[in-house]
């Protein structure tokens, strides 16, 4: 690891203020025994968690005019760290299980399937990987239901039965909603129909807009205004005895044309590499047998202070993934690379689509890591 950037990496503070801590605190606030409440959430009969994909804390603070409702809530809210990698697959599983990445095993956008010469794309999934075996821990929905708390997910219809959904968020009653208005209506229906309820609402379009246009674009600001209205409508539709929380799975960084390092073109970066996993701002690099130390030396030498580059053991030791279960260790790259600043480790041959995106996320900078925790309570 290079000394300079390591000192300023935003390593998630697991156990104190991360997304898995929010998940267990939510259960605790609803009265689930044995769930810790490190965030000190107030007791409530019903809790609704709005997850806005890609709504970074820093981005929200920088766009107050576009989001007056959410910005007002930041005065009493706080930032959480997402977890590493700061990506949807990992963060939604942290929220879905209350476990840090090293304990739930969903360790990135693309990770190696141990024993097979292939990557698992966590969003697209793979029929040959059983979601429940891959992520065996119970979800917060299952734990809520076991405590006689009605558990609902409200999100787009197409996300209901994916492998990722089964791995990360199984056990909820699903209420499909393909528009902003439908999200509010379905959530308020689920909340009002149960004496005790846990309802999560997920919206993806802000992240999608940021990926294509960048988080500094007009398109992103316009989309944020719709998200602001979504949150405002949800807040005003809460039945009494309900706490609404707003959070996100990660922030975003715009990688300019000069910030892109092409792993497929820069000499040396593919040498000894069997599989290139992760994504441009969080790389798992899987070496061919015997080549791990050479790959580490090359990546550190080529990237210098442009990325935090660690061996698997160093990344675990530094706490990037939280405590790591032994069985999940082989899913982590022999080398893990997290770009500093707005650098991106693109791969134009292997990943032409992902490499073309304007906005990206995953790393250990405040822009990737910090997400809001905002609350509105109608007790
Ligand atoms: Zn994304």
C-alpha cells in the first residue's frame, strides 16, 4: 500500500455508523429482540426506509436548491458510511441483512466464483449460483416477520424475483411500483394496513441518471427534484406511529476523460491476471496461481497515489469489508484497488458499457462512501 493515500481513505466505521448498522437499528426500533441499535433510532410501531440509489451525502449537500425538503432534513440528519465496495449489490445486502460485507459475502458488483473460472455479476446474477447458498444469512424481512412485524418491499416490478433480490432481500411481501406515485401509494398502503410494519422503498433512477450524464449534470439535478418530491409525499402519507428514514446505497464521482486508467491498455496491468472483477472504482483483481505478489507490485507501481492498492490480507486487515467470514475470503481479489480522487480503473475491452459511464462509485473517498440518514417521525 502506498503511504500517502492510505492515510486519507474513508474506511467504513462498521458497528458504529454504516448501512448494516442502520438495518439492525431499524429492527431494534421496532422491538426485535437481540438487534443492536447503534444509531439510537426511536421506538416506533412502523418504520419505512426510503433507499434512493446514488444519493450521496456530499451530492445532496451541494444541491440544496433542487431538493429543499431533503436538505431541510439534513439539518437534523447525519452521514453514514456505505461500506466497501460502495456499490448497490453490496450496500443493499448490508441493508437487507444488517451484516457488514465480509459477513454477508456480497463483496462487489462482479466477484469471482471460487473454483470456477468466471465472475458473478451481482445485479444480473447467474443461474448456476444458488442465491440462498451464496448469501445464507437471514434477512431483516425474515427477522421482522419472525417477530410478528409485517415486512414489505416496495420497488419496481422487474426487481422482484431476480437472483440478487433472493440473495439480499428475500422474505418480504413484494408490492410492485413502477412510478414515483405508485411507490408512495404502495408504501402508505403497506404501512397503514399493519399494526407493526417494516417497509422499504427503493428507487433507482437517480443513480441511473448519474451514471449516464454524471452527478454534476443538469439531468441529475432535475432527477433529484423528483426524488425530493417522492420523499415529501412519503413523509406526508405516514400513518401515526411511523418513522420514515431516507438513505442511499452509495454516492457518486464523475470521472473525467483524463481520470481514466484503462486496465486493458496500460502495459502490465493485465499481466498475471486471471479475472478482473469489481468495477472502475472498486477492483477485485484475481491473479493466476503464483502471480499474486507480482500483480500487487505492478498495480502499486503503475497506479502510485492514484489508488489505494492492497493485497487481500491487507484489505481485510485494514477493515475495508468489516470482519470477514473465512468462507468468503476467496471471493475477495488477490489484489484490491480503490481509486483515490476521481480516478477510474476502466477496462474498455472487457467492459465497454461500464467503462463509458460518466458517473461511477465504489471507492473509499467521502464522495463514494458518505450517504445520508434523514428522518421524519409521525408518532
Ligand atoms: Zn450505480
